[in-house]
C-alpha cells in the first residue's frame, strides 16, 4: 500500500488511516484498521469517544428508559396486589447514574481500547483542506495538520430543526432532553417517531403530562398499522393527548409558558406547555467538515454517496454511518466501519447485509426487520402474513404484558421469511432470530420445527410460523395444513 511521504512537513501527523468521527462507526473502523496493522489517527470534536450514540443518544436514553420501566411496572403492579408508595425521584442522583455509572464507564473503556491498539486520538474540530490533509482545531485553539493515505468520514448527524422555532431554553432537542434538567408539568413532543416517543415515555414515567404532535397519519411513519396499534393504545391511556395528522403552525415563548398553535384534521386550539421537545428526525453532517475540499461529493441534503465498499467518489476516502444515508442506526455504522477498514487493508469485502433491524425502545418496544406488509403491497410482492397475539402467550400473561404481537411475513410462493415485526416487552432482544432467519433464507417450516423454550416470549416467533403453516395448537385457526 502507498504510504504518505513524510519529508516535507515535519510537524504534521502521519496516518495510514484517518478516521474523522468517533461514534460507533468511527471507533469501530479505527480499531479494526489498527488490528489489521495500519497506523490510525482518530479525530473527534467531542470531549469523549463514543459520539452522539454513547454520550447523548442511544446509551443514556436506554438508561433513562430502564428507570421509566421500573417506575411504570411498580405503578401497574398495584392492580395485582403489590402496592408501593409514590416514588421519590432524585434527579441529581438519576443524572449522576446515567452520566457517571453508564456513559463514563463506556467512554473510559473506549479510551483504554484505543490505547491498547495504539490508535492516536485527537480531540478537536476536523476540516479537510485537501485530498490528503485534515486540519484540526483543538480546544486550546491550537492547529494540527494530519496527512493521511486513506480517510474514513464518520461524522454522523445532528437533530433536525423545526423551521421558525425561536431560541428559548424551554424548547429542547433530544440532547437537551436527555440532560434531564427538570420534569416539566406539561411537555409537548413534536414528532411521533422513535426519538420523540422514547423520550415521551421517559418523561411520562417521571411525571410529565405528555402531548404528541405528529404530522403523519400514524405514529412511527412507515410501520404497519397493526404493529403500531398496541403502542398507540397504551400511550393513549398514559399520555395526555396524541395528535396525528397535526402540524405545528407556531411556537411562541411567553412568560407563562410556550404557546403553540396547531392545524390538522380537527380544530385544535392553541395550548400552553412548560417545555417543548422537537424530535422531527436528524440531518447528516456531510456539509460540516469541508469534505468538498478533498473532492468528495456531497448531495444537497448533506449525505455522502458511497459504493458497497464504502468508497466515496474519491477512491482513497471512505464514508460510513448516518452521513451515507438511512437508516441512521449505530449498528449499521459499526458494520460499515469494519468494511471500510478491511477494504483499506486490502481485503475483498463489501456491504451485503439483506436486512438491518430497527428497534423503538418505547413501552411496549417495537422491533422490525426486512420487508413490511405495506412495502410488500406497494412493490407488488406476493406475501402471506402470519401473526401470533401475545394474549395467547403464557409468558406474556405471567408478566402482565399481553398487548404484544409477533408478525412474520413470508413469500407467498416459496414460504421464505422476508420480514418480521414484534411489538411487546423485549421486542428488541427477540428480533435477532428473525434477522438471522431472513439473512439465511429460512422458510416457515424450518422455524416451526425449531424447538423453542417454554414459556418464553421467543416461542411466539415459532407460533407465528405455525400460524402460517396451519400447525398451530396454541390457537384454533381454520387453515389448510402446509407442513407436508
């Protein structure tokens, strides 16, 4: 592999691989490249490794969602003979646990892994100044030049901004909401996607009265209605209001609160909230690092197109994660990071995953992978849908969570599994079996003949396959037996 010449800028740092961005994709790429014998420099503007996901996203939100689950489960057990006194919430202690016991331990572990691999970490804002050079502005206003043979852009995304919303400390994005400054009495969540619903779940459990405003006809746009229905039903009982087909027309901060005007299917009067959370998605950071100075093409939205090897239009510059396109998921980024590092090291590999699972850690959780029923109809794909209701699951009954459902989507002609969706407790843990089955071209009879432990929620996947086959015994369904 060609090395960067080192005889003309003595004070510049030399790297076989520069990785810009230390989120899950970036640090994975850096560590994999180092394991393959390459000299790696990892640059990130944050104070700690891990990016948005670890520091102000996936990990802290899941810690708070766990706290929310403890609160709601304790509350709901009162109907079954176990009563607790009203909990006392110490926000300082909760924030400390989230930040120090969870986030800091993980970031500290990443620092140790970087040292063990001799990955040089530089904290500062990185900007490309040529196709082989990056300028880093560090926190002490110093400037460092890095010369690289190859680069991996892993700069992620940022919260999208609602146009026309004024700057007011009571109007939050997801990062500020996770800081948990206080518990507002009334909280408006603008956006009924995964981020908005997860944070709404947290603040509801902590005592806020939650209103959701979503401009699409359903929550979690793109998901099948039958999958969303159990979540919508449960949230409707807990939240103050859920409004779909609703647009936020104006947001006006006043002394008595945030005044918000709406328009939609119904006549909705202006309302006053203590705080507003804007959670309308994320936008890629492609335009923020001067990649155009390296000759890298960035589209008008800020995405950087790549091929299956994660190469940009500049052959020695790669890009991974949120900045290359949807879905914006950490586990997609880590997979792409390994591919980019291995290609740079001379391996023959590319992105070949058939499906990328998604999980909403709401209550109940929703997880899905592969094709949805809606997508199958839109694309004219012949499918058979089989669903098993958790109301017939002994395990779901024993934990008092029978609102769930496991749904499998099979090819109508080959009976091969094409998609899956699970709504219910621990759906995110359960979906992996379906992901593996889709990737392995497994058919319904193979799932049905795989012995699952009883009583578990995992056996609902087997039961859903048996619903398709007509061999189910835990329910009575008139259907031709297809097992033979």
